[in-house]
C-alpha cells in the first residue's frame, strides 16, 4: 500500500518570518536608512573621511552606495545605538563571538540589545568605530566592485541573522517543551495538589508529606519530597530536549547527561530524559547518557494516551506516593 508523502509543518519558517520584521526594524538595512534620514549628512561625511580610506569610499560611490552602509561612524551609532547590531551582522559576527571575551566589547552589548550606550564602558565609540571600519575595509577590498549593491549588503546581514534566529527559536521551543512536560505532570497530579504557582506545584502524598514539582535551571524539572524543614528526599530529575533536529539529538543527549550527573551528585535517585525526535536509537542514547534511567518521547506524552504516556503517568504517581485519580 502506497503511503502519501508527509513533511513536518514549517513552523520554524513561520517563526522566522514573524521575527524578520522585527529584525528589519531594529538591526537591518531598513533601520539604518531610517536613522540616516534624520542626520546631518555633512556630519556623517566628515566622519567617513576620518575613519574610512578614500579608495573604499570611492569604490562604494562608484556603485551609488553611501559609506555608512558599510562603515560605522560615531554620529550614526550615537543616534541609534542598536545599529551596532547592523554592522555586526553585515560583517558576519555572531553575538556570542562579538560580545564574548575575545573581542573585548562585552560592555557595549547593551547598544544592540536595548539601544543604550554604556557610559562606563572602557571602549569608546570612537575606538569601536575605528575597529569596525578596519574590518569593513577588508570586506570592501575583497569583493568585486560590480557585486556591491544594496541587495548584496542586505543578503550578507541576513546570512548572519539566520543562525541567530534559529538559535532564538530553538531556545523558545526548548522552553515550551519544558512547560509542556510540567503541564502534563500537573494534570497527572491534579487531584492531590494543595498549592501551586507558575514555578512549582505542591501535593500531599499518602504519607502526609509535601511533595514539590519545580522548574529548575539545571536539570529542567525536579521532584522532591520534604522530610523536614531542612531536609528533602530528591526523587526525580527530568531533562527536556525539545529540538526536532535528528542530526543534533546526540549532542543534546550529551548535554542531558551532564545535567543528570549534576543531579545525581545532588542526591536525585532517578533521572529521565524527554526528547522530541521521531526516531531515537535507544541503545545508542543509553551509551551517550548512561545516567538516564528512562527516555520518553515528548510527542507521545503530548497525546495523553498510549503505552508510553501511561508508563510516564504511573511512574510519576508511584514516585510521589499518591493514589491514582
């Protein structure tokens, strides 16, 4: 029997499209052109003459391009500090690389992220522009002048935006996956809940003790039973890896293993890993995360039915020590 082709829904691209509008308004060519339209061009031209080799400006002018489309100058960044992001993207630097320890400008990250210049930064705007212009000069000198167009400059920035947007979307997907698993646990334990907040739920088990299910930084979700005011029995640590990229799942499982090793050192008895890929080689996954006692599929848990969900449900109920609803 023939099976119809069925591809996953392009949710990532939908998210990209929605984010791209924000990027254009804040950090891409649209934002730069809007800012330039509000400045005294004579001031910008004077600064370009100071910071940029004449040959580079001549190359751009031959293609009908103004210098500030490639070269950062103080008046532009002071008028709109977020445009530091435009020049970073144009030159192909990731946020992690650009604001990491290697470049020495971590104190200026607020320019891109919040539009504010850090007055206490040891790096002056003049020094920053000098370094950016040196890098941009290499770009101009190593491109065919006939290729220099507004579209090419926009494309170069977009090439850097792509991985950044993917990373942002993956982080959002990761947080959503954690919240989904937490919500499933909350539903399973709903009949025994005596208190809850956005970050934790409290239940009373059959022994009369309080059990807490909590969001945690590392691992993602923990369950512990209070034995006294200062002592608790650490029951379960859960890592949720919501990414759907099969090619990256083994790296993610390696990350889960590090979290579980930390959880074990803190006294957690059981460690679970929830993944979100269609197929997982369990034997290989167990070698990559030997601390994981059980692997669960996020997709299976979200159905709220089936053998895998029932196994998850019954294990949760048993571990916290309550009767089934």
